[in-house]
């Protein structure tokens, strides 16, 4: 049962990270980013802003989001095989009788 929950949790994380990486570069948050402004003010590197706001960088980040979504779909497709593989690799539990002896 715990292996199924682990795989479901992994799939959910891959899905969420994929959606965030796919959407955020094209939203207003990418332009009004507090962390970017803080980093530029500390490093005094003004060229970082146009670089991170270029279409190439945003496309690369969105591409990582697509890769995460593809991993998510692959994990959903191979859910039973993955659970079986993880269940086999778990150490076997001893019976209660062996603990009593």
C-alpha cells in the first residue's frame, strides 16, 4: 500500500512541477519577480533581466515543464509495473512468531 502512495505522490509532484514550469514563464509573475529584482540589486548585474525575460529562456523553462508532464504520463502508463518493481525491492518483513523466539 505504501508503494502505491509513493508512486501516486511522485506522479502528482511531476504533474505540478510540469504545469508550473509550463505556465509561469509566460505569466506576469515572471516579469514582476521579487527574487530577480533582489538578485540584480545584490549582484549589480543588469544584463540578467533581459536574459531571463528573453523568449529563448522562457521556452527552455517551458520545455522542462513539458518533459516533466511527459514523465508524469509515462509513470501513469507504467503505474502497475513501477509499483510491482518497488514492492519487490522492499525488504521482507519478518513474522511476529520470529520476533517472539
